[in-house]
């Protein structure tokens, strides 16, 4: 199942200055923001998102190093200035939540999470 909204994985040059708002998504894997190819993701604003029947992570932010970027690029992947607010996700997978993972040598910086409500499916 693909994410409702996904930026990255395959993003050698990175991405910046993106706003996503006022979306309703059903039967998906939530929000995914990934930079693992030596680029930079920055100045991302996500607000007013409703998701129902969320498989895997409602919110997933990661950086990494797959060594698949251009050989001329030597800086590690980076992420900064990510704002996520006014999110409602219902019927979420009970084994997953919000994941934010960076790298030791280049931590993720300035992530704001506010007014987020996640409801997980229970067990019988």
C-alpha cells in the first residue's frame, strides 16, 4: 500500500519550499518524507490532512545514505524546517505511529508536530 502523500525516496537533488494542505486520504500508508540520496529536504509545510484506514506509519520522516546519488555530491542527506499540523488519522495500524529518523552525522533539524490526533485500531 502506497503512502497517501510521499516526497522522496528517489530524489537526488532534494526538494524544498513545499506546502501540502487540505487533503483527505483513505486506505493508504499515511505521509512519507524521505531523503536518502544525498539531497536536502527543507521548508516543508503540511497542514489540514485527514486520513482514514492508515496502514503502516501515519507520519514517516527519514534521511539516510543509499549511495545512489551523483558521485560528485559528497554531502550527506539532510532535512530541516518541517512543519506538520492539524492532522487526523483514524483506523491506524496498531503497530506503527510517528517515526522520525536521521543520521548521526547529519541529524534532522527543526521538526514541528502540532495538533495531531491518531486513532489506532484495537484488538478483539
